[in-house]
């Protein structure tokens, strides 16, 4: 798909169940609302048979002003994730999928980690023998400094995610930083004439939004401020992974309001189906105006 002068391709790593029912994944959400929306949430966002939430792990590939830019890098292969069994020691065809999108690791100029959770930084590195090395050797990795400091084990933060992010900094963040390939940004970062990174805290302290403005087109890459399109209709419903629930709700409402007012496409990190949507205001909440023209994911990986 093309937005202004920017082309956008989505590359999957995984699509399917993530082992949690709505009650567990979104513990503050009204269960009657899940029943109300169940008919259209299935099958892409909810497995109607099991009642388990479906999720996509994917990378958005942007081509802008001659550069190849990746937004988030998924879970990664061979990563030891003892407290996240769904993501433990995966062996997916992600790099082959990236190649089918016309991208070799050496082609990538910029990697954006919207935040530093387990399922957004995994392909930052790959295992070369017994050593984790940067997957994209020529890229600058843009990481929010607030998250870099928060998830650094040396700082001994008490986090809501707890052991769920164990080993992630050590195998997917620190090796890139040691290689001199990171840019730790604060306050905002202009990538080029089409793309701007800004803080969007709440899910994590360093969660960010990538704004695309090119010609008359607008898009907001919102990371994990939205895990499921249910949260468009129920914007106060946080996931169980939000570090600051009150801030996450405020940021989500602000970004959805901005998307509605500016007719911007909302592009979360984990939506299956068409992957992105236009939204409108609906009283004190929001509603889906239309889906992006991406083909829905089919069979589970």
C-alpha cells in the first residue's frame, strides 16, 4: 500500500492464539462488551471456538526517501523465554518472509522499536554460533531511551511485566547497543520529511507513536497502545501488560481522537485481519470507519 510518497508492506512472523482469554488479556474490560462485539471479532481477533484472543506478530516495512525502515522486529528465533512459553525458542520463517517483501538484512537502513517488550525487539539480533549479533548490520536502531533505561536489568526496576521480559534486554537490546548501532532518543525524533517519532507513554514508559504524514495521507503506528480492535470501541480497556494503566488509557484516547480528527489510519502492532483501520468518534468512545486494504491473514503459522 502507498501513503503519499511512502510505501508500506507488512511482514508476518506469527498469527494465531496467544494463550489468553479476553478476561485475562484485558482484565479491566467489560465482558458484556466482548459478547456484543464477538460476531465481528471472530475469527481474526478472537477464536470463537476456544475463546482465546488471536494476535499477529509482524513488522511494518516502510520505504521513505530512499531508505528501508522496519517498525518493530517481533519475537525472533531461538530466544530463551522461560516465562513466555508462546514465544520460547521459536523457529519461524521470518527472514524468508522479509526476503519475499524484497528486503535483505543488509538493505535495512533504520529499525524502529516502538518499545522494548519481548515481541517487538526479537529480530534485532540473531544467533551467530553462540553469540547474539545485530541482524541488520547497516541499520541504525531507534530505541526510546526511557524504555532502554527502564528495562535495563542493571537498573533493577520493579515492572508490571516482571519476568515476562526476562533475557530480552540481554539478547536483543544490549548486543545492538554494544555494536554502536543504537540511537536512544528522547522527547521526539524526526526521521525524515515523512516520519516523526514521539513519546506515547503508558503501556511502557518509553512507548512511542510513529506519525506518517506524506501528501494528504496520515497514519499513526501506535505499537501496543492497541492490542485488539475491541479497544477502539472500549478505549479505557487496557491490556494486562500496561505498566501505567491510567497513563495508557489517556494516551490511547488521545491517539484515537487524533486519528479520528485527522482522518489518519491507525496501525497497531498486533492486529490480524486487515491490520489497520480508520476510526471515527462515537459519543465518548470510537468506532471503526473502515479497514485498510491489506488482505487478512489466513491460516495460522
